[in-house]
């Protein structure tokens, strides 16, 4: 298994500002994933982050809005830039371990006013 | 493009009942399927992982089955308890890419 922590656990932000979310894993992993879960919805993959290369973004998500860093094999950050109320969501990071089993962090609940 | 659906969307049962949650996927070329539970405002907890070559997995009161040819998986919960109240999500990883596709979830309420 994997133990994943995220910071902050929640935040309330003003429109037009940016927030950086941190994700820390207790062991080295090749890929880390960032998801968004809008209110009442299921999870949507934002991007996949590999160490040493640029993140791969899913359709509808762009690097300028959601820049990602992956400086080593246990850590990643996701920044939500120039926020609007539509960005209010839970943001989750995840990793794969073992037989491609996915494990999730506790999530960051973001509210944009 | 893989699509995952789950029925029912919500379910309310009295404590002690056995229940079945359903997950369907459109493309049978899957690598694995995983069931999660999510408590309100929280992250996801992995419940069971079924590889494409497997038919079922069991953990305690939970049993998940997989029928790739029909594009279906079921999660069976025996002797339900109020602590089982949560949203249950299934996710499918296909053979083409690295990513999981999630279903919309089933919100379960077990009444004491």
C-alpha cells in the first residue's frame, strides 16, 4: 500500500489568486496522478506527473491553469492558477503501487469566493 | 472511449441486509478494475482490486466479481452496517493507457 498526505487539507481563496497543493508519498513511485472532483461529481483526471519529465494533461486541462511539479519520486505539487468559483472542488493526488493498485491522498477541499 | 456507469445512484437499506452494487463499462479490454469507498469530503479508500484475469476478490464482508465479456462488475456487501454508509466508486484501467476511468458512484446509506 501507500500512505499519501496532502497539504493544505482545505482552503478558501479569493478569485484571481493561485493555490499550490502538495502531495507527499511514503515511498518512491514512478507516476503520480492529480484528479479533480467537483461538487456531487465523480473524479476527473487532470494530469499524470512523472519524475524528470513534463506532466501529461488530459483533454480540457492546460499547463498554464494547472502547472505541476515533480521534483523527486515521492513529491508533487499542483497549482490552481487565476482561480474562479468554478475551480471550487476537491483535488486529489494518487499513486499506483503493486499490481497497478491505486491509492489516494485525503484530498484538498478548495472553495473560491 | 471507455465509459463507466454505476447503478443504483443511491441506495438506502436497513442494517443487516446483504446488498449488491453494480458497475458497467463499455470497453471490455480492461487491465483491471478497482472498487473504492469515499466518505463525505474525504479521499478514496481502496476496497478491492480485480485483475483482468481474475473473476472475483474477497475481503471480509466484501466480495467483488468481474465479468469482462459482459462489461460488468458487482460489489457484494454482506450483513451491512451503519459504518458502511459512504459513496462507492468503481474505476477501470484499460489496456491502452495509464489512466483509470471512474464511474459516478453509488451513495449507500445503511440505517440502524
